C-alpha cells in the first residue's frame, strides 16, 4: 500500500445541494435521529394540548359532579366531539409524555456518562422507541377497555 506524502493533495469530498424530491424520500434516518425528532414533536404536542391537560385536571379534582362529567367525556364525548376522539387525544398525550420522558432520561444519561458513541446512540435510541411504544400500547389497551 502506498502512502501519500504530506505534500500531496488528497481528493476532498464534494458537497452539493440536495434535490429534495429525489434524495429525501430515499434517505434513511438513523434511530437516534428519529428519537431526536420525536422528542421535539412530543414536547410540542404537550405544549399545544396544555389547555386540554388543565381542563382534565380541573374537572377531575373539583368535585364529584365534575369528575362524573370528566369520566363521561371519554364514553359519551364533549358536545359535538365523540368519546373515541377524546380517548385518541388522551392517548396522544400519553405517548407524548412517555416518549418525552424516556428520551429525556436518555439524553441525561448521555450527558452524565459522556456516552456519545455511535453504538450507544443506536442502541439507546432503539430502547427509547421500543419502551415508549410498548408502554403506550399497554396504556392504550387500558384506555380502550381491553382489560
């Protein structure tokens, strides 16, 4: 194998603009990228649904009558909004909280241990995605009355 002398020039990589319609559909985002994007999405969902969270908390703890109203929202619905849609919104909040929490623990763990290797990033991202999905599925089954 021949070595290059320090004075010889190596071929530098050529960077070009991407063609969004051609390149982006074929790009495979690594699991850590998905966790990062979903961490931001889950935070945005929790922020945007904050009025719904406050309403749920307020009506569930104010009185027995308001708790009955809160409980009936998940079966009968709220005005023109059907009960199954209220359950789906609550399920979105459940997923957002679980994913945001688990991804936050992952980020804290990486910050504390300086674990920023490619292997750890991939494995911890897969654990985050799997654990968040599994816990959401378990709570979805409970929310929709499977057990």
